């Protein structure tokens, strides 16, 4: 397995935000925490000039594993605005020798239990755009494409994830499986991962505090507030059994990326690094 992290683990959700860790400090702390690869985070957070980014990474013995994009996918014409974003992202990834494009939906829907599902036309549009995006990424650039379900988006619940997998070609659309987001919905993330491992070439390792999650559900707290409360917790403290996960992946001889994340935007710049060190130690204890 190849280990990486992402700016999300440092509380970075936007290209620019004074509450976020500056990008130079982020790369320093990624190195100092013991990681050797990173996703790029939101476009413009890390340098987008390949030469400048390469110099910054090489100075710290780091590499790029992929990039994640968040885009509203339900509109029929979504590819008109998504294609230029994919073009710039794929161009940077090719220049950096990276492989993975991670796409997330940006629909803002109520939590499960309320009337939250996309309309039939919106779902159909989203699926069509996911397939078209995957074909563009693989056909034009030879890169690999994965879709990332996300709390609060058009693909959140286990039933929605299964439906997306059933309605997209397996040879085009893989799953970026985020244990934290899956467990947040109340589903058994480890069981799902084992059932659908053939469609999962890329993992986000993230854990969930079951006590805080129960409070969030009981008090109907929105997920952003929930993230800020610390519901996404350290890897060895939550409800997901990562020993079982790693044992399963080792048994399958999985050789892809495991990307450590911990949602906590916004947070003080001094907060993420000690957490990243503890999570890196937890990963070492798992043999990673």
C-alpha cells in the first residue's frame, strides 16, 4: 500500500482562507509528520505552475498522488463548467506524474431522514456527467477516475452509493471510498468495503467518534457543525476498525493509495500537525 495525506487533514477546504494553514507550512508539516505524498487540495491552494510545485515538493522529498474536485453535477450542462476544471487539473497531474482524479458532487441536500434525494432528472443528469467526466479523464489524459461520496451531497447514503456503482461502467468509474463519510450515515463502512472492493481502487482513511455522532443525530446538528465539533476523529479512536480494514487489504494484495484525512475545517493552524503525527503513528502500528 502507498500512503498519502491531503490538505483536508490540515483543515483546508478552499484555495484561500485566512483561517487555513499556509501552503508552505502545510508541505513542511506533511514531511515532518512522516508522509511522502499528498493530494493537491482545492485548485490554487498549492502552486498550480508545475515547475514551482515540483520545486516545492522536491525540496521536501514529497510527491503528488492526485487531486479532488467538488462540482455541482446534477445540471445537464454541468460539463460545460466542469471540463475546464478537469483540463487544468489533469494537466497539472500529468506534469507531476500523478494518476488520480477524485470527483465529488456539490449538491447541498438535507441529511438522511428528511426529503433529501435528488429528483429523477437530477440523478440522471449527475450520472451522465460522472460518466462523461470519467471518459474525459481517461480518454484525453490517460488518468484514473474515482467518485467520492460525501455527506450532504447527492451521493451520501449507502443505497445512493450502490445505485451510482450500478449505473456507471466499472471500467471507467471507480470509488474513492471514504470510511468516515460512509460511517457518518450510519452504515457499516467495513462491511461495504469488503462487498465492493473490486470497485474501490483508492481509499480515504478517516474515522468517526460514535458518541459525538449519536449526539449529532439526536440533536439534528448539520454536518459542518458536526465536523467542527470533532466527530471526525483520530484513526485509532473511532468506530471504524482499521485493523480489520488493513488485514483485508493486505489479503487482497492491495497496492494502491491510502490517503489519511480528518475533516476539521476551519481550525487553528497549530491544531492539525500534532493530530497528523498521532495518526501517522496509528498507521505505523497498522504496518503502513
